[in-house]
C-alpha cells in the first residue's frame, strides 16, 4: 500500500505544479502588512487552542521514549520531535513546502519533494530565500512560551497536544520567516540605501533602517487586544454582549500580556533577524 | 528508516498506555456543557482559518489525480481524501484515537494502533461507544459548508488548504460525536425513563426527550455571536476598541449566519442523532 500511496502522491505533486500560481505576485508594503496582521489571528487562535491541554511534559522529554530510538540525526528524539517530523513528511509529500511561505522544522529528515522545484524568483531573491530561524523558533516555543501557556498536568493525550503545538509552530514560523518577504519589499523600495549597507555588511545600520518603534508598538498593543477579544469566555446577554469583560485576567484563555511579550521579545526581534539575514544575502 | 520510526512509535504507544488517565472521569452535565461550549470556539477558529484559502476545487475532485490511484477501498481518491488518510495514519500511530473523544474519518485505512485498547468503560458504555456520524460530517462539510466558507479561486496551495479542512473536520467530529458522552450523562440521570424508551426502540420519544429548544436556541445565538467577535477585523483605538463593529457583515471573516445555520441544520441535529443511536445500543 505504501508504494501505491507514494506513487499517488508523486502524481499529485506533478499535478500540483500545473496549478502553482505566484502566491505573492504584486508584493507590496500593503500586502505584506495585511499578511502579517492576518497571521496574528492565526497565531493567537493556535495559542488559545494549545491551552486546552495540560503541559504533558513527557511528550517533550527525549528520555521518555527510551534512548536510541530517535531517527535521522538525533539519537534521542522526543515524542514531539517524532510526531512533528512524521507530520511534516506527509505535508512535504503533499507539496506544502513548495510554497515559500512554509518552511518545515525537520527539513533534513523529510523525504524530498520529488516534483521539480517551484520557480519563486519573482517573489524572493533565490540566493536569500533559504534564510529562516526555525531552530530558534522551536527553542523559544518549547523553552520559553509553552511553560507560560500550558497548565501543569499530564492527561496522556500527547498526539492531540503535540498536534496543537505543531499548529503554533507553523503559525509562528510562517510569520517570523515572512521577514524575507518584508525585507524584499523594503529592499525594492530603496535599493540604493540597502545596497550600500549590504555591501558594507553593516548589520547594525540595516537593523536600524528596518526598525520602526512606533509601528512595533502598534503591533504589540494590537496582538494584546486580540488575545483579550479572542480569548474571552463568552456568554449571551449582560454587559459582555458586544464588549469584553476586562475585570480579570483569569477570564482570558491566554494571558494577553504573554502574547504582548511574545511579540516584544521574540516574534518582532526574530522577524527582524530574518530580514537582516535575508538582506545580507540579497546581492549574493 | 521507516522501520525504525515504526518501532519507535510502537514503543511510544506502549509508553502512552502507562499515562492514559480517564479523560472524562467525573462526567456530569456541567463538564459536558463546558466541553461543548469550549469546542464552539475551536470550531469557529477552524472555520475562520479555512477562509484564508480559496476553494481550491481540484483538491476535492476524484478525477484530478487521475483514475486508479486511490488506495484502500476507494479507487478514485481525491487529494483531500489521500491527505486526510495519510495524516490520520500518523496521528493513529501516535495514539490520538486511543482517546474516545477522537474518531478518525478513515479508520479502516489507518494502520491499527498496536497498543492494547484503552479501557474506556467508566466513561462510555462499551457496546455503544462505536457510534459516530463521521461519514455524514464529511459529506456535510465538503458539500454544504465549504462552498459557503471559501471564496472561489485556486492558488495551488492544496496541502495547507486541506490541512485546514482537516482541522475543521476534527473539531466538528469531536463536537458532534461527543453526543455519546451527552447521552451517557443523560441516561445515568434518568435510567428508568430511558431504559423503557430504549427497550421499545422508540426513536421519536428519545429524540423528544433529548431536545430542549430553549437550550438549542441559546447555543445557536451564542455561536453566531462568537463568529462576530472572533471573526472581526480589529484595529487599535476608535469605536471598536473593546466592542464589535456591527456595521457590516463584510467585516467578518466568516458570515455569522453561516455559523448559526451550521449549528441549526447540522451540528445540533447530528449530535442528537448520535445521542439517539448511542442510547439505542446502551443496553446491548
């Protein structure tokens, strides 16, 4: 059966190629901003969904499954690593990563997509398109964010739990690595200035040029507000009919300040890191 | 590598068994209502997320991949069917369906979970636990709901699109098939009445006993309101700061009336169908 499925998926990939349109044709500051704003909702929905399950710590413990049973490059893989890499393998066979907006966490373990590579030259500069910070995202998510998100406890539902981790990881990865598209748009808008800074490899000046504290402040306050609105427990009637009950943090499924800090400390800085790295390869 | 992964996942399943706690110990009308209310958010989030992608019709067309390449029982499988069954196979290996709250759509195609079956007798009556309406959910989702949800169009991103279909299907399946738990609680609360109706196989009387139009009306209006609140486009400041901009349906990512009708025409009736079927097997 496996061979037949593989054959079907290969055919499927070939068929996909006929239908791949340019996902970001007409890349502009407006389309980039719209994407980032919409992705905020996806990130917050996924964080809220993860709070349905307790921490389920054994799912992340490399010792839990016993030593020597990891596959690929890591000898001691956790349940979460196995689950994510197996899930990404299916998604890869189905062509998910032919879109430049999607980057797997276990690229090197995933069977190579056998369809011809997608021609993305009109969106991203090919020599810089590889830039991503998925390793940092993985680490931040499991080490810094998850402990703030999930209550202690273990209900044994590791598959649904890690499936919801994967949704968070994919949303964060898409948002942060979208810095490549942001950088491309900014580069095209002021090639002269950027070219000079890229040629002198001036990271600090690039970072400064890419930074707008006022705009970042708007984003951070907006995601905090979205966490309030999307994470409220809603009843019919009463004072919360159309508004939000602000009386207590306890009524929100995800602490809005956690979302504010997520953007402040990780999402925005990592996105800018992607932007700088992309630009440093923009003239390769 | 595949053998090693399988071996690891088997070990993993065995390890899972040690940690499986009773997910619904202390089943009561309150816990059941809390679950159903919380699942509303999950359903609406997943519907909103599906609207990020166009319809992508070829993903659902059995002829798209060419004849004869389906696997399992169906000769002409669509991309969506292949993607869902492959994804469910990974989730099955990881133990997702050991929880009675989760039921796969392609059970017969999924490699059997090799861990010993989970002992669920304290939650559901074993001879009735199999009841589910996943085939109806699949059909309603793709034939009735999806055309109301997704704009016409084809961007070739079939993997992410069907991945988001799967999230909708899983949320709807969990909610509707949770009718088994609802029925169990109701049965325990009034064994005498239910036993008599079950013994006489009186479907109509059971349906009547399980129906509370007032409560159903509350649910329908609440999910409509959640669609308004969760699906709004939010900006900082202005009149929408803490409230909801009701000025136009066009500002909502999913038409709230579609969510109202989803519950009115399918979610609530199918849940009650599950309840009745479960009860009819409750004395087997």
